[in-house]
């Protein structure tokens, strides 16, 4: 008897006991669906992180102020901030660094436009900010080196800020007041979307010198971005920057230096751990489903003992019986695998739709194929013993079975 005939018999047997077959497949369906859904969410998160890093800019090293917790407890006066001088030293003494952008983000800033107030983030930066962060302008211009040197009260607003404040007007030339300073809008950035927990579309970017001279009164910065000529040099550039800042700050690590590559690797490791954990949960569900398949196949062997004896009496060999029962168990798990893949893809789509794009999901073809093949493998593995037991039945004893 060929495989196709065995498959036809298997399908007819499953159709004869629909409810029992569905209940048996539940473990496989849940196992495969959970694996597909979790992998799709993790893959979607990974793609989103990579996309956000690409939108932030390429070949970047991030340096941010990160004082030791013990020093923070002693008081901020004992902590050395990053400064403009540090940025200039990096430009001068780190040969792998092609550009540096020191920045001073001021979260929870109150803005006022035409008597209306709202809260957002004011970012002080240098003209290099636009190039390092791939900022494209929808209108106007980015502030220039001349604006920076003269502490000009100009700013570039994010796309969402312009849409919310001046929906029917040209934002260029409009006034915007923040922290006691009235800024003039000279540019509007194109929409970028959220990146690394921040939404640049809602930022207001002004010259760093203006914020330092007119608001803070010092040279402190909280973060700096450095760019290298080649993506392969970011690790070495990060080491150069770390060594330089340690020398300048008396070997006090009041800062953190990291490259995009390291950050991506760290995030990838975290996502991999989540994948292993969730994959293990799905594997347990598949194990339960496999045990259910073995149980139902043993019941099937008992119910069809006379049929097995009759087939052997008319010439069926042990391998024919083995193939028939293995085909049935594989068909049972294979159909469960297909349903599991469909359910997992549906859950993935629902999660993506519910997140409104904040958590896009991605179902790779290889995951669906692996899920289906693994389900079939579970059916074969757990169907081996029932098939072997059916093949070993004595035909005379089987024909006498009631």
C-alpha cells in the first residue's frame, strides 16, 4: 500500500472521529501557534530596533552622562559633567572620529505659543546634529554655524509640533517661548517616527550655545554622538573615546560610551533569551500534544485490532502496518501544525494591529515551515511506539480480539 493510499485511510479515520481528532490536535495547535506568535513578535521587535538605529544615523558612538550612584548620593557637586570641551577634545584627539554632536536634551519643557501651553522636549545641539541623525527638512532650514556662534534664538520643530501648533499656517517665522526664551521657527523636520523611546517628531531643536548661555549658564551637556568614517571602526572609536574621557576626568567613569553595534548586540541577546524562553513554553505545549497523539493512537490500535489482524491475514507486512499508523499520527499532527501556523499568524497580526504600528510583527516564512515540519516530526516520534505495537500484533490473536 502506497503513501497516498495510507494518507487517504488516515484522513477517513480522522473524519470518522472528528471531535476526538480535534481535541487531540489542540496541544499541537497551541504549541505551534505560541511559537509562531512569539517568534513573529520578537522578529518584529528586532526589525523595529534595527530600523530605529538606521533612522538615528549610521556609524554612531553614543557618549552619555552616567554618574556613579554612590557619587549621586554624595551630591551633584562631586560629579564631573560632560562638557563642550570634551567634545572638542574628541574631535581633536580621536583620529577615527569624523564628527561629534554634543547635545543637551531638556525633557518636560513647557512651551507657550500664542497663549497656549504644552509640554515637550527642548534639545540643544550643534549644526552637525542634522547630518549625524539624518534629519531631513520639510520646510525652512536647520540652524547654521553663524546661528550657533551668535547664540541666536532660533529653533527647528518636529513634524508633529508643526502640525499641532500651526495646522493652517506656515510655521516658518512663528514664535515659540520656552524656559524664558522666545525662539523663532526657522525649519520644520520631516516625519521620522519614534526611535529608542523618543519621538523626534515632537522635539524642538535649538542651538546648544543658546541654551547654555541664555538658560543654563554653564557648558554642561548630557549626551554626545560621535560618527566614524567606517562602520567597522565604531568599536575601536568607542575605545578611543573612553580612554580620552577617562584621562580628562581623572579616571572617574562618570559617563558611558557605547557603539550602535554593541547596543544592537545587547538588544539581540535579550531578544534571543526571550525567544528561548517562549520557544521552551511552545515546546512544552508540543510535548503535551505529542503525548496526546501517542495516547489516541494507542486507543486506535486497540479499537482496530481485528482490522490489523485481517490485513496481516491477507498479506500485509509489518512495515505496511507501521507506515499506515505513522501516516495517521503524522497527518494528525500535520493538520494541527497547519492550524497552529494559521492561528499564530492571526495572533501576530492582531498584536500588530492593536499596537497601531508601535510593535510591528513579522512572520518569516522559515518559521512557518519549521513550525509545520516540527509538528509533523512530533507526530512521527510519538506515533512510533503505537505503530510498532500495531505491527507486532499476532494476526491470529488479533482476529480473535473482540
